[in-house]
């Protein structure tokens, strides 16, 4: 498999899940600013919307999967024994998918116009308040002492929250959410996360060096 990633973006979620599963996709770095790739692939042909993550499968069709929650869920579903996602067809899975869509729409995608400073003053305040409200619901979930969002097991949802931890860049203040902060520190220490950040930094450095 070939995984297209970009520096400090949601593609970290896929790297982390791949690491949890012991998979070793070939990593390709995509520079979101100059649109180059570390191996000179034309990224527009991989994903016409020019978004990472994009995962090229090893099947005959070389299918390309995009959408962070789809790519991470796909990998986790291929390895049910790892317990990174509940089984399809169960109420637990429906509730889990509900959480993933919530993270995608209420956190990840709400950060982006803030980070890019695209909003009016009123839009900025409104969007930041939505993000803080969303993180507060995650903090509430963790209030019963569970280690991760759905229990004591790290899952796809936790990888996604980690990969979209952009509140400092978007100016949303959440440091008062103590359960969430302790949870983030737990995720920081996971070997799958440490490896993802190291691999990402190496890819970014070598691609930046090559195009400088
Ligand atoms: N709907 C996509 C959006 C992914 C997305 O926003 N990717 C960002 C990085 S987190 C990106 O590739 N941005 C490049 C750009 O906007 O040019 C998903 O959920 O995976």
C-alpha cells in the first residue's frame, strides 16, 4: 500500500492506525503549499481534491481510499483482532461511527478555516465556540476515568482526535479541559504515535530538503 501524508495533518491518524496494526505502507509526502510530492507522483491523479490522507491499495484496481475516517476504519476492519474499532452491524459500531463523524465535522473541519484565517471576526468567534463545545463533550466522556474515548482501549477515534489536535493553531482555548489534556498526554506516549511523528518528520525533512 502507498499512503500519501502531509506534515502535521489528519494523515497522522492513518499512520498511527497502520503502526498499531504493524502495517508498513510506503509513505509519500505531499506538500500542501507547492503541491509537490516526495516521489514526484502527480497528486491530482491520486486524489483530485488534493487532500491527504489517500491510501492506494494493493489490489488489481489500485483503488484509492480517501476520507480519514474511511481509511482508518477500513484498515481497522481488516484486522478485527486488534480491537481498534467495533464490528460492523453492531450498535457499538453505529455509536462509534457517530463519534467519528462528530470529530470530522465538529472538530477537524471546523479548525481548518480558523487555521487559514479565512473567517470574519464573527465567524471566528462562532467557530471557536463550536470547537470548544465539541472538545467539552469529549472531556465529559473521559470524566468517568476511562483512558480513551470509548473505554480503556485505544481506537481509531483516539487516533483521529490526536491527528486533528490543532486548537493552538486555531485559537480555540481548551486547556481548562483537564480530562482531555491528560488523555492527550496518554496518546502522546504511545509507541504507534511516536513512530508516526518520527516517520512524518523524516519524510517532511527529506522532501523539504529536496525541493529547497
Ligand atoms: N474530507 C477529508 C479532508 C481531509 C483534509 O482536510 N486534508 C487536509 C489536511 S488535514 C489537506 O490535505 N489539505 C490540503 C489542502 O487543503 O490543500 C478527510 O476527512 O479526510
